[in-house]
């Protein structure tokens, strides 16, 4: 199985690194293509996979093609790819808000898998949701899932609506967590902690809470009740959040990302 990754940016390189480190692909079976001459040069110096600056040298022989460019670059890219592709190739899009139908139309391809990755894939803790066009077989989908899993976990969804929905939860979600972290860091510094100590306090609090959550079947509400006692400090904080409607505001934010993903797909 020969894999080509188009776009050596954050996501393209993350997936390339994940795939090449796994036992699923040999080094020679993974190629990367990008148009930025400086990026190509530096990748050729440091990376362990083949880097290309011409599509005709890498696209025709690929079985699976990961598309990891920004959506606004896709028109130009697809126009160049179109004359070089064949019907057995499968195109796996990492692009937010770009529908399978739009890829099929512009590329003239039948087999398309649409994914929604997220940034923790960089540390092997990503979550990728994915769905496919009709012509992709179960066997092909299994091979693709195994490749996606090299950056963390993946979940199969039945419709593209859930790709847009997962954009609102996991795709954009790391930024919500950083937002929360940022607020806690600001509070810690305001209380007088040094930058270093603030970071230790906040990052361990997040890491520890996630670990507790993952080790048990208890709901977040149960964990909140375990930390908070009546009339105590945590209750004061949780009451303050409830009074300010923080829960609904977070849900609203997730829906804003979901709706924006739908909107981008309609354009
Ligand atoms: N970053 C995230 O957290 C995240 C999360 C979910 C989904 N995604 C999706 O992942 C995709 C990639 O995002 P990213 O953050 O990795 O973007 P990025 O860092 O900008 O990487 C894209 C790369 O593709 C290159 N490129 C542009 N046009 C090209 C072309 N015609 N042929 C080949 N390469 C081309 C870019 O070069 P230049 O720099 O010269 O333009 C850049 O090196 C996006 O569609 C995004 O929606 C990203």
C-alpha cells in the first residue's frame, strides 16, 4: 500500500509521522508533497520519508492520498491533480468543512473518505472521526482506519453531519481546553504564583482530572460532587460558574463551531 500525503503542514506531517512510525507502512511507501520550496528543502534535510515538489512524480502511483492543505488551496490543487488520478485511488481529506460531494465533483474521484482530525494527534492522542463515499469498500476502510489510529483513536460516523458535529467537539475542542487553561493560568498569576508554578498547578490539574475521568465510569457531575462539599471552596467556584451560565455558554460555543463547519461546507 503506497501512501501520499499532500501538504506538509501541521496535520500532514503529524499523520505522516504517525504512519511512518507504525509497522503498517515501510518508509519507502510513504511520500509527502508540498509546494513550499523552503519547507521541502528543510524536510529533505531532516525527515525520513521521501519529499516531492512535483505531483506527477508521486501522485499517479499512490494508492491512498491524504489531502492536508487548507480548504482555500483545494481548488488549485484539485485542478492540478485531476488529470493524474485513477479510479482505484482513495482520497482521504483532512480538510475542515469540505464535503465529500464537493471533493468528488472537483477532483472527479469516486472513492473519498472525509475525516475530522484534531491537534493532539501530534502527541499520539488525537481523535479522528471519519466517513466515506459509497465506493469505498469495508476492507479499504479498515486499512484507512488502521492508518488514522496511528495518531490516536478514530471513530467511524455514518453521515457527514457528524463530521461537522465532531468539528464542534473534538476538532476545535483543544482550543476550548486551552481557553479554560488560559483563564486558570491568569487567575493563578493574579494570586501571585510565578509563571512556572502557575503552569505546574494548572497542567497537573487538567492531566490528573482527565486521568481520573478515564480510569472510571463516573460522570463529570459525580466527580464534581466528590471535590465539592456543601459550603466549601469548590462549591463556591461551581456556584459562581452556574450563576454566570458558563455551562450553556460552552455548549453554545461548541454549536458555533458546528454551525460554522456546516456553513463552510455549503459554500
Ligand atoms: N490544525 C488543526 O488543528 C486542524 C484540525 C482539524 C482539521 N484541520 C485541517 O487540516 C488541514 C491542514 O491544516 P494545517 O493546519 O496542517 O495547515 P498548514 O499547516 O497550513 O499546512 C498545509 C500545507 O499545505 C501546503 N500547500 C498549500 N497549497 C498546496 C498545494 N496546492 N499542494 C501541496 N501543498 C500545498 C502549505 O504550504 P504554504 O504554507 O506555502 O501555503 C502548507 O505547507 C486544513 O484543511 C484544516 O482544515 C486542521
